[in-house]
């Protein structure tokens, strides 16, 4: 009997490990095709369309009833996590209801949001008037600063040449120098 | 392989390890920002120049972007040689908007353009006059490799070879 209880407990723990706290609308690609530049070019035509965008948090602007998180858009991994670099690298605003603590939504963290487009808001970057597309956020997930995954010890053969030549792959002599 | 060959290779290996990239002689003959700042030399207005270095500060104006750069001598591939003494600061002026979150301080850039006089450039409370390059092209060099990518392209590679048609075993270090 104790064995049965222990195995049930193990199964429960394993199944619990499979559960994700990432919302489905963040995890699952809905096939959105809109880019930030497309919305900047046609804010009216794209108004109300659904998007799933993510990227690096740049700043937080707190308003009376909502907060705007300025994000530099990056491409997403399959699970919705923003990649650390690449993509169109254009800015958008993720509009969240209520107060968002800038001490929690820090630069270098990453944010993925799903929601609907709500036009553009012009914010200054230096003196440049930058049209930021606004996403009214339905669901969001925040990611810590990206850390490169460690390289496994077997990733690279430390030997440039095959030390077992001629018993391994055939290489022409001199195969090392 | 005869032992004499192996000895020759072992003698040549340290020379391979001490390869130093020299500044390009043609680019090194250009007037540098430091020479302008010191009043030693003055380029003609609209003179074509190729300068490069490390980004200090990016300032977005309404219709253009100013990039303050700490310049260094350039290699034959026009890459700034940051292990050399700096050749002074200058301001690169590019048309339009350049994303400061992408062009971060510390990145290496090389720019081609034309000399456009001195620019009174205000940084925090201080105003300084720096040579201005009206940029026509800019190349941003890949940032410092991450831990993983640096191991994919190691600076030092150990080689072990066994020859069968001659006779010899060797270990070498390649760059």
C-alpha cells in the first residue's frame, strides 16, 4: 500500500510539472501576420485586429487608469517567448489596465502580449516623434532577461581531427596539418 | 613525417599564435578626429572619410540621429582596432531615425561620409565641440560573442593528428 501511495504521488507531481503558467494565447501561435511597421502605415485599417507580439521591455508609463509598457518587438520562439535579438526591432505599446509597477516591469525583461490593436500613440524618442502601435492587452506573460543556454559537454568534439584514423571516417593524409 | 618536419611545425606554432592585426596604411593616413580636435590638421569641407569606433551615445533628433563615437584606427577590413590608442571622439550624423535600443553604447561601427565641420555637442551639462561626419553609410559590427557562440568559434583550437603514411604524432594549437 505505501508503494501505491508513493507512485500516485509521483504521478501527481509529474503531471503538475506539465502544467504551464503561460496563457494559451501567448503559447499558441494564432498565425498573426501583422508587423509593427504595417500598423504604423495603416493604423485605422488594422484597428481591432488581434495580435500576439513580444519583445524587450524598454520603459513603463503610468497613467491614471492604465499603464503603457513600451516594448521593442522581437520574433518569438515556439512557446511565445521573445528571442533576444533580430526581427523588425520596432517599438509598440502594450496597454495594461490599472497600475503596472515599473520596478517589476524592468528593462531587459521581456514581455509577450496577446490582444487587439487600438491605433497608434506618438511618443518621443529623444526629439523624434515615434508612432507606437497600441495593443490592448488581453493576456500577457513576462520573461526574465534572456540567458544563453549552457553548452553541453558533448557539444563539440575537442579534436579537430579524427584521432582514430584510419579506423573511423576516411580522411586524406595529412588530415591534421 | 620526418622528425625534422615535426620540429619545424612546433617551432612555427608560436609565430601563428602572435598574429597581430595592423591598421590599414591607407586609412591610417587619413586625418583623425584627435588631430582635428588638437588643431593639428583640418580636412576640407565635404572631404570623404572612413572613421569607426565604439558607440558612446545615440541622440535622436526630429529628422536625424547623432551618434557620438570614440574612434580607433581601422584594420584592412575597416574594423575598429580597439586595442590601439583611441584617435579621438567624433559625431556621426545619419539621416532619419536609428533605434537607440539596437545601436547600444559599446557596439563597434564603421562609417563612411563627408566631413561637415565642427558640431557643438551637448552632453549632460557639458558642451563640447567635436568633428562631424555626415554619414552616407554605416556598418555595425557584430557585438561581443556570447559564451556559447565563442565556444563554437574558439580562439584556440587543439589539434591531434596521427599520420600513417609517414610516421609521426603531433599536437598543435591553431588560431
